[in-house]
DNA sequence: CCACGGATGCGCT
DNA sequence: GCGCATCCGTGGA
């Protein structure tokens, strides 16, 4: 049902399935006054088992607590003076999550341009740290329940589920360990997907 | 306490 | 396409 907030059972599924099925969903933020939204066009799965790139793979730490929490919570971590936004999947205690890597902006574009300091569409919300800045996401929402439709949430749209033949699955970007795993999902050919052309 | 590297992005070539 | 700025969590001393 288009525009319905995605609820917890969706995020309780296998992390790869959630990563794939988030393509085409709408990610909405209402942080501060303005509503900002975009279509998810690129995701990456991080596995609880046999994935050394997953932040939860070396156990519970102060900074990765949200990853071990309930499905549908946000896991936001800092990197290089910026932030990346994940949604936790699977049972409590199982640290798997989906990194949202790129959005096609659909609403609040003037706000995004102001927050990002550019009007170039490729730079608005393409890339995990850029989309955080576009949506106003930082560590303040680490652990936020995304299934309540408050502050930040996902919605169904007219274009999801995206057909299998429009989805491309590749290696993850910027990952040095477990680099052979193909856990990146993109809407093939979408101009807002990040990375070099061969990765789109 | 300090050094280091990362799920990055920007600017310049 | 490549170099480097920027910061924080982590781990070793």
C-alpha cells in the first residue's frame, strides 16, 4: 500500500532480502521543520555471520549497540567526520544491518541543496554520508525506532517492489575486508547511484 | 595517553 | 583518477 510506513516485520527478514526490497521504497525525514524524502536506489547488506566488514562482527561495543538491538532501529555511525545511516535487521542480539548508500531526491530539494551547499544533483544524496547530510541525520538518531513514522521512516511507493531484472548486485564499495561478498544492491542505470559507471 | 585506520568526500588534474 | 583533509572509536602501551 503506497505511502504506508514500513513496519517491523519487514525488517525482521534476512538482511539480504531487506537490502534488496528496500530498493524503490521512500526514505523520509522530518528533522527540524522540513519534510525531506527520496527513493532508495542503492543499499548494502552487512551480515552477522562471516562478514568481517560488519561492525558487529567483533562483538558488542559502546558505539555499535544499536546493531544488536531490535529490527527497524537506526544504526548511525561516524566516519571521516561524517555519518552513515543503517537500518537494523533480524532478531535482537543478531548484528545485521542495511547501509543506505544513495537516494533519488523527491521532496524538500531546496532544503537538501541548502544543507549540502550545492545544486548538482549527483552531489545531493548520492553516497552514504551525503544522504545523511541531506536528511539531517547524525548520531542523535542512533537507535531511533524507524517503524513509528516519527523523525525518520520508510514508506511503500508505487514503484516497489522493483523487478528483479532492474536490480544489479555487486561487491560493496569502499570495503577492504570481505571484499568478495556481493552484497550491494542498486537500481540498474539509475542516475543517483554512486560509484564508477561499471558499478551502476 | 596516543597512534591509527576507516562502510568517505572533495578538489584538483 | 588520485591525493589528502577530517574525526572518532578502538586497541595497544
